[in-house]
C-alpha cells in the first residue's frame, strides 16, 4: 500500500529510534512516529513521504503506554511547536528512551553490546528557589510575519507563537520577548551563569560562564554548553575518565572557550602541557584570554588540518598522553580518529552530542585496535530526544 501525506493508519508502535520518534510498520512500510511511546496502539497521520519510509504523528492514542503523561507544555504535540519531542513521556521513561536509543546505535554501528544508563543533571533553580524545568540558557526565538516571537514547528520554517517556553531558563522566560512584536527575523536570548538573562543584540558582547573553578569569558554568540549544569558535569566526567597525572601532556580537540583544557591543566600542573585546537575565531580568542595563565598552547585550525602531515610533521604531533575529543554533531570522522589512534595516547575521552556519530567513530577506533572502556550518558536536554555521551577509549588490552 502506498501511503500519502495526511493518510491515517492504525499501528502498534515499536522501539524508539534516533531523532525523537518510534518505529512502526504498516503493510511493509516503515513509519517513524512522533508523539507516541513503545507498545502503544495509535492512529498515525503521515506528515512526510520518503522512499522506503514515512514520517508520521500519533494524532489519536487508542491504547496508551503506562509511561505516557499529559504534556506539561500546551504548545507541544502534533503540528505544534517542534522544540520538544518527549513532552508526553514521563521523566523516568525519557531517560529509558534515550538509553535504549544509544544502546541500539552502539550495537548497530559499532557492534557493541553496551548497557547504557542515562544520568540526570541537577535541575536549574527558579526565582522561588524551587527546582525548575528551564534548562535552556540559550533560546533563539523565530519571528513570524506579524512580528510575534515563537518557536518553529518540527522540520518546518513555520513559526508557532507561544506564551511561555517551559524549558527556557527562568531568567529568559522573564524577558519581555513573547508579549511584544519584533521587526527582526529572530530574537536571541542568553542566561549566563554570572549575570541576569538578556536579549542578545550584539553576538560579540562578552559574557562570563563559571565552571571547574574558572571564569570563562566568551562571546554571547559563542559555544557554551546550554544546560547550566552541563559544563561542570561533562568536565568532571572527562577528568574522572582520563585521571590526568602531573607532568602528562594532553590534546583538547574542538576546544571552544577552553573548558576541558582548563580542567586538564589544573591536574597536569606546571610540568604538564595541553594543546587546544579550535577553528572558530571567537572560540580561539576566548580560549587565549581564558587560558592565558595556564600551560596551554592554542592553535586556530580545524582539527583535521592540525593533525594532517604537511611538509613533514603535522602542526599537532604525538606522542601525547591524553586526548579529549568534543566534536560538533557530525562527529570526528575517520581522518581525525585515525590520527588520534596513532597519537600514542593512553586514553581518549570522547564527548558526543550525537550518539550516531559517536557510534560510527567508535567503530573506526575499534578497527584501529582501541576499545570502549566506559560509556556515560547524561540528560543535558530534558524533554527533547537529545543526549550527551562521554566515552572512554583505551588501546585494546591496556
Ligand atoms: C561541541 S563544541 C565543544 C566546545 C568545548 N569543548 C566546550 O565544551 O565548550 C565543538 C567546538 O568545535 C568547534 N569546531 C567545529 N568544527 C571544528 C573543526 N573541524 N575543527 C576544530 N574545531 C571545530 C566549534 O567551533 C565548537 O567550538
């Protein structure tokens, strides 16, 4: 049977897949169904047709999972705001959902039989001192044709005007953004750890974030972990995995404003040395300022270029003792993994915001004689399908 957009079919929903949906089948066709839970019987409405699969939304729940909860956000759901995928999933089942997706990706791409547990981060605190759902310290609202700020529908440029975003940081929610009109295309907001939230009119404006006992000055538009507890949590995980010793050397690849380099430098001491590689000029400028007093060499380059042999030696050359890899969603890729695997490192800590890219890179490491020694996963993005992993890799048999 050929399914067309807006067709409705009754299906039993299977396991969650990467991307915020569950897999279902109907007469040989694969459906990726959003707003459903494993085991549910639902009416799925087709939203996109592709060769071999369709995307669909669960628009009617015939048999609900015990893990289903009423969505706390009234702007979420089928054909509504696309910001959150898991509003209908209980908090403990969200963790289970993400764990099973990571587990499945590791099995499929890296042939790893790894039990995954997703760890919660401390909740942000609201103005009343109580735990708050607002973990997003950066929110980019899109402005519609009438000048109202809102958030986009899933896989669409259409803007859904909202009155409140429950995952926006309490400071961002308090800003006068959603109750007025705008003449810009978008409204960027940020809630830095060191000052009240504000609307970003100049992305180069410096802000200060605090983590690992350091202050990090960076551009308001520059990269920093979005959940207020993420930078500290991930740096703690990296340091615990690598167990750096005084006098050792380390690479911080995709180093940004210098979070991991600072944490490493504190452990390696004055006899140690960290090399940070970052390609974004604003990240490099921030790292130069933030790490000026620490034994850190900073290189403005893509990691690919820094590790590639050019007229003899690469700009960043082994042997090195420890490596942190924290690439963007695309992952490190074969060339970078191959160079890191040949660096002589005793351990690599790989911080990954896309578990599929991580799983592919782990397969490359495995082919080069490296093994996964530990995998931690963190819920840095509650109510969405996103999950952050920190993987420890060591040369096999070490
Ligand atoms: C996930 S962020 C991590 C930043 C930093 N480690 C942190 O935790 O704050 C990835 C960083 O890699 C940088 N980047 C992206 N592609 C790159 C490449 N090919 N080479 C070097 N840096 C890259 C981005 O500018 C960004 O700062």
